[in-house]
């Protein structure tokens, strides 16, 4: 898990975008955002935290194959940090 402190306006913009566009399960504090980067598909689980912080909990790389999808769980800090930075920069599509 990686936690990043945002400026108030950045946090509010990202949080409202998560509410509108990301997937969330009932009674869950986290959101799942689908991202495509250089043709690779990722399902990124993020969670808003108090005091304008955002946490990235984990990510799945999704491989679309002929017999159904395969998944790779990503928990490495440097990769999670990069995905979080891209999400903050690009917002939720």
C-alpha cells in the first residue's frame, strides 16, 4: 500500500471523480479504477483517506486471452506508486 498526500483541490477533484466514474462495492471504502497504459489493462484499487490522502492498495494486470482473462497481482511499491501518480495526473477516465 502506498499513501500520497494531495493538495485539497487535487483531492476533492479526484475523490469526486472516483465517486462518479469508478466502481465501488456496497459497504466498501475503496474504489476500483480500470486503467489502460501502453496497451496493458490494470484494475487499480484506491481508497480515499482522511486529511486529503489517497491510498493505492493493490493493482491487477489483466491479460485478455482466448480462453478468458488471466490476472497478475501487483503489490510492488514502485509500480503501485507509478500507477497512483498516473491516476492523480490523468484523473479517472
